[in-house]
């Protein structure tokens, strides 16, 4: 009879991270599944990504329930609030408290009561060589440890113009991964140095908006762009690059920043 069940997490460094409470977050857990191959069904040991909710409350009011990979919760919340234009710097969060008893939740008290408008990507002459983007892709893929274990997560990386990897986020959700990367850069004070954001996902409207909110001029993705993402990028001076491979990519908008 076909059956699938989860077991307790086997300690593995690549699938555990400290969480915001100081404990250990389970990023992946082992599973016994059935696999059909070569004409027969066999049992197989595998790893799957953990997915669970965290409830976000801002100044006492529900803001969102984020279905995320546990770990990097502080970066996730900071990036989420920043992308929603609710904060522009870490100091805008007057107090932040996490609770992991029962359903995980975080309560944030903001200094400012009003949303903060962000500027859009600067028209200053930032240029990058095509070969550099392909080099950055290799760096990106080497960091995808959770994806290598589970094959079910997205990732986001933020690079400086010189190619320094400033921030990285990995999560079952592509929006969460980008928020984690943005939040980490915001908290570490490196967000203003980011020139290129690279995503493992398609380039949809919401992700293009996040890049513009963070004033990141170049957004790259491993998959294709959507029509709304392209239209937004064209109107808001965002260079949009998709289907990034080891020897090729597509430029959907504002290709003037790509120069040999």
C-alpha cells in the first residue's frame, strides 16, 4: 500500500540554522517516499523543505501571515516591512518580539505611523559586463545549500557592482527569499551598495516592485519575465534580465546598463 510519512529531523549542518529565539530552526526534514523508476516502485529516503507560518503583527494589528522556511525570521520580517514601504531603516522598528509557542508570531512596534515612499532605481550610469552576470550566477548557485538538499526552494542574492555577494536568502517562497536578502542587507547597512539582485524565480510584477522599492537598478532571474513585470520595469527605470544561463540571457527592459 502506498504510504508516506515524516520522521524526526536527523541533525545535519546544512539543514539547520539558529532562529531568532536562539534555538535551532528545522529547514529540511527526512522523508520516506515511494519512487517509480525503471518500471518499478521502490522506497527511497529523501529530504523535504520545511514550510510553516509566522504571523506578523504591526503595532497590534495583523499585517500578514507568511508561509516560510523557518530561520532568518528577523531578516524576513525586516525585508517584508521594507518592501511594503512601512520602514526605511532598522531604527524604524522601535521594538520587535518573536514567539515560537504554538503558531510562530512576531510583534513589531513602529516608530513612524505613516508609510514611507521609496525612490526608484537611480538613472546614474551603472553598467555591468554580460560576462559578470554569468559569473555572479555561478556564485549564486554555489550558495543554494537548501535547494541542493530538497530541490524545492527559491533563493535571492544581492551583489555590489564589483561582484561582492552582500546578502543571500533562501526559502520555499520566492517572495520570502527576496525579502530575506533585502532584510539582511538593510539590517547590516549594505543595502545602498546593492547594484544587482539575482533570483531563482520568474520575474513577476511583485518582485520587480520589491527591487524598485530597494532602489536596486538591475534585477536578474533564472526564469522568464511576465508582461506586467516588464511594463513596470520599463516605466520605472529597472533593468530586467531573465532566463539567465551559463552562456546566455534575455534583456527585457532598460538594456543600456548591460555593456561589454
